[in-house]
């Protein structure tokens, strides 16, 4: 009897993810292949990854989209599952993905609901759930956008939907919230200025206020209690600082 299994490669990019990476890789240890691309971790992340796979590539950091495309370039499976280092699969999600791949589906990719935590609370409002992300795809039918942050998977073909959410342990504490506000606003500002956009105090205030209203009121973040309010404020801060940083970049050397 022939083996009807279809091979699956899991790709993960890492940088100083010692606190989270073991749970991520443990949840996909059943996959046929795991590929990790690490961008110079100094906390032992790469060593932990080598406990689960021999395919650990250490390189520089070109941005989220380009780095994920590097990882994709090393994948050999017929199907690819992309996970972030702070994500993991429950047993139910593992079973659904295994069954889906083995069923030899006719579609080329699947979007998966994502349940994310904010300072210890899983958020079901504020635009954070179901937060569908396309992560499971047929090899050769998709690639990541070249965005430095908030990259997207660009699929050539049809997309189906899975039912069981993957778990996302983002924003573990306020220190991480502040770090990501700074990092995401900087990357977003650089991308916007490169696209010819301008910032300033007025758009910073306008976009910051809109981010708060959208998260807390329109998307019902208020139903997530104190964390819902905290999330709305941090979203507003990210937008606010992005447009202020855009103004600074617009005034940089060689700009009038």
C-alpha cells in the first residue's frame, strides 16, 4: 500500500525568541520539515530551534516580508505552513491542518482564524478576532509581499477557510507593548515615506484618534474590559507616532 501522505513544511523566522519558540516548534514537531531563519539571535534561540530541526539558517535582517521569502526558498514540502515565533497550534488546530493537507484539497491556500492575547487576555473584539490570516498554502502558489512590516501572503489561486484558530501570544506585557509601538511605527513610517507619503502633527492626531475610535467603539474593543481600552490606546499611539516619524523622515537630509 502506497503512502498517501503529502509533505508539509513549516517555516518560522526568529530573533531573540527564547521565551516563545519552544512552544511554537513543539506544536508543529509532527510536520515533515521545519525551516527556521534566524536573524542573529543572542539569547540561544537558534540552539533551541536545532533541537527540533537541522534546517536553521542564520542571516541578516531585511524586513519581515523578505525574511519570510528567504525561509520559503528553503522549503521542500508540497504544502507550506508559515508561523510566527509567538504563535502555536492547539491539538485541534494541528488535527485540522493534518487532515486538510492529507485530503489533497483542490484550493491553493487556506486562511486560518487567529486568536491573539494582549497582556495576558485573549481578545475577541477590537478587530482582533477572528483576524483571518492566510498561512497554509501550496508550494509555488504564493509568496510574501516585500513589506518591511505587516507583510501579506500573495496567493495565485483559490483560498479556502479553516475553522480552528491558531494562538498568538503577542504583547505579553506593557514593556513589549511599548517596544512594538516604537518598532511598528518606525517601520510603517519608513514604508509610507518610501511610497511618497507625508506626515505631520495634524495627520498624526487625526489618524491616532481614528485608530482609537475604530478599535474601542466601532470594533467593540470595550467588550474586552481594561485590556480592550489598553489596546485601543496603543493602536492610537502607533498611528500617532507613525505620522510624526514620517514628518521627521520627510525633513531628513536632502529633503526640503
